[in-house]
């Protein structure tokens, strides 16, 4: 899953993005969480006691509604009020299936999973088929050390398959071909229009900056110096307004230029059926049963996304560096399978199997796409994980859509009608509170999304020993994975099913709070209609329940 695209903010600034249409959920099977044994838990505080916040609170996702008046996940409170009296009893392994992780990062190098049976010597010492898989594996790299960076969206790959009648795989039917051809054309037109708008915006901003620099007599513009201007000329007044609008939305000129480059790349590769980087990997791509391919470089060419996800889960705690991860006594297994583009079903399935076979207790999957031609292969891998007691945590997506009517893969629903029981689907909540409780970009679903977790403006690790804020359900999912790892570390007698039940049961219910529907600016919806639990994850309450359960065993 790509991070929440900054382009949405830019388009809104241009006034070029209409509110998302309201959709009517279609009938779908509605999974319900199992009810855990009852336990004494601190009473839930009043739903909305706080004022609407205007500044992002520091480390907000770790704070507590009752104690800090912020809708965080109450991680700090769990440690300070309960876990400070305990020691973790188990080392937990969380597999991060993502774009790669900077394993040299100062906040992550001490929490990496290490394959003790695999010294880095160019041989497959443990006999698992993967040479030198010391910290994980890269399923989108080649044996020669090259990597897939940019890749196509699945819709473009399907269009390419449809146009190659002789080599068309069985799942690609004529009906699907009609659908993907129309979908690809719509996406290309939408992005071409967007590119024109963003290029125009870039030009306007550059002109405004030039006027302001001339007016102030300096190349170093600040919000304070620009705000202090009292312009008489219209062009200076307009330039001042543009600059302050951008600053208010935390948009820089560099971000605008990055968006231009991103859309250009998207049109050249991601949405281009003729683009195919897969030969780099060197596998027999059509053979979905193939397990061993790739290389041992788990960083890859762009590890920004995966490094951020890993940091939220388990960055070293209390080391006086950039951030505290949620879980302690946890090791990060790095599995690279997500390019700049859509992940491929074969790679996702193999990544899940690799994680399970190498001892992962939790698998974090912060990615998703709209088509899954080999869903049966992914389903088989999910069943494989479930049968071995591994918890899967998946981000719901960033399209502000209702998953009752919008396709999003992978998901818990098997083709044969069964449902994965060790699965948590996560939407993103925001820090502002009140009617802004649901992040504006988050997918949702009364019967499809299990729970919401903090996912907007989360500051985490990025390559190069740096730290930056980011938003997306991609960053809400690792909050849940981190809480799950916390529970498993301190309460090793809990099964994955227990942990899932506890996380859902302990979510702070906000069902009757009226919030702005994701993707809209004015429409209101009950927060309880956005997920199964109608709540936001809460580590403190989860630990309380775990204490009650384990003390009775």
C-alpha cells in the first residue's frame, strides 16, 4: 500500500477535487469478532470530552484519551501503570512485508530478527532454499543483486495479459478484460488531468515565491516574515496568500515538484501495460507454485515506507533516539515484496509462507490493491499462516471508500466462502478528535474493517537515521501489530486468537460519535458505522484484559 498521497491535499488546495460519492453497501458476509471472556476493565471515558485540536500533539499515537485527552492508543499508559511491574517473557517476531527496511537505522538495528542458522557466507546453511537470509528475504530482487523499484499496477498487468491472447492466464476472463481496460483508461485520464493541474500549481507557486523574495529582499522566506507583510500591490497580496495557504497545509514547493515527478513516473510505468521490470527477478513468473527466487538484500532501492512501518512497531524504546516503538522484546523480520506499484500475488503468498516458516508470530501487511488475479494462491498462504497460529494485520487502504462495495486485496474472505479468523483489518483514525476522528483518507466498512487505530501524522523512522511524519492506514496497521506484539511478549500463554479478541474487545467504543465521512468535507456518519467494533485500539485496556485472563489460568 502506498502512503497517503500528498496529492490529495494539493488538489483540495486547487479546489479541483470533488467530494467522494456516497455509496450504498451491498450485501456481503459480515464477520463478527469472537467475544472474549469477560474481564474488569477501566470504564470507558465519555466519548468526546476534548476540544478539537489544531496542532499535532507530540507522540500523539502513544497517548491516552482519559489521561491525556488525545485519541491515541494508550501505549504510554499501559507501560507506566501496568507493565512497569512486569518483565516480558517471550521474544516476539513481527514480519514486515513491505518495500524493505533500512536495517542500519539507529533505532532499528538493535531489534532485527536474525537467522542464527544462516551466516553471511554465500551458502544456504539452513537449507531453506534462501541463501544468506540473515534478516529476511527480498522477493522482488534478482540473483545478480538488482531490484525491482518501479512496477506496474495490477490493472496494467491485467490489460497486458488481455492483449496477449496466446499467453493469457486462466483467471483472466473476457469480462475481466473489459473491466480492466475501462479502469486503466479512467486512471490514466485522471492522472493526466492531475498532472496538468499540479504543473500549473508548481508554476504559480514558483512565481509567488519569486515575488515574495523580491519584496522581502531575501531568498529565505519564513511564515513569520511573509505573514508580517502588509502588501499594497495585488500580486504581492496574492503571493502572500498562496504562501500562507501552503504553509497552513504543511505543503512545500519541493513536495509539489515531487508530485509532478510521481505522476510522470506513474504514467510512464505504473499505468503503462508495456512496462515490465519482472525479468530483473529472474523467476518463472507464471509458475505461482515457485517458492525460491529473489535475493537477500532486504533494504532495496527505496525502504522509506517499510522503515516507517517497522519503527512504529518496534523502534528501540528508551534509547534517547527519535521514537519509541510500541512493542518491546520484539524482533523485526524484513520481507521485501512491495515495489513502487502494486505488489504481485505470487510474491505476497511467498512472503507470508517465508514469515511463517521462519518463526513469525505476527505478519504486518501495509499494502493493498484493487485486483488479485491469483487470489487463490494468496488464500492458500493465509490458510497456511492461520493453521500455524500466526496473526495477520492488514491496512484497510487509503481511498476513502466503503469496503462493502470497493474491492481491496488481500482480504480475509477466501474464494470458497470461508473467512480467515486470525486477521485484523485496520482503518486509520486522526488526532484532531470530535468529528475529525476518522482520518479523511481511510477506507472503512461496517462489516469489513475490524477497528481503527492512529494513522495520521505519525512520526517514524526513515532511511538514513532520520524521522518524518507520514499518514495512511499503512501506519495504523503497525500500531495494531505493535500492541499485539506487546501482549504476546508479556503474556506468552495467550494464543493469536486470544490476542485478536483482546485487541477488538478493548477498543474504546466511539460508536455514537458523528464524524465526517472519509473522503467528504461535510457529510456526517456514526463512527460505529465505519467498522465492526466502532472503536479505536487501546493498549492500556488490552493489557488490563490480558491481566485478567492470565491471572485466572
